[in-house]
C-alpha cells in the first residue's frame, strides 16, 4: 500500500515538473520572440503574394499588435497571481 502511494506521488511530481516546464515555455520571452518572428515572416510573404506596397514594412504593424496583445493579456488576464480559467472568471480583472 505504501509503495503504491509512493509511486503515485512520484508520478504526480514528475507530471508537475513537466507542467512547470510547459508553463515556463508558454510565458517565456524566447517563445514570444519566435512567434513574433514567424508572424512577421508569414505576413510579409502574404503581403508579397498579394502585391501590397512595402510588404516588409507593413508586416511590422500586425507583429507589434501580437506583441502588445501578449503583454496586455499577461497584465489583465490574471489577478492575485492566479491563472486564468473558467472557474475563476469572476476574479479576473477582465470581468470585474
């Protein structure tokens, strides 16, 4: 019985370490940089394909919009360091 509990606790701790790594990646600046870079490149290529004037300059605007949206979600998406979830919607700044 004790061995079973120890195995379960070990499994939970391993899962938690994976979840913490995933969470760290989700909020990392490196991830934001790469998503912004791929956003810029994708929009640039699209603008080139549809023959918009100055596609590489015009692609900056949506990329900046993406970066600003990640910053504002981080600021307003949480309150009291609680993650945003449907269970605590009434506690978030967006819905107050």
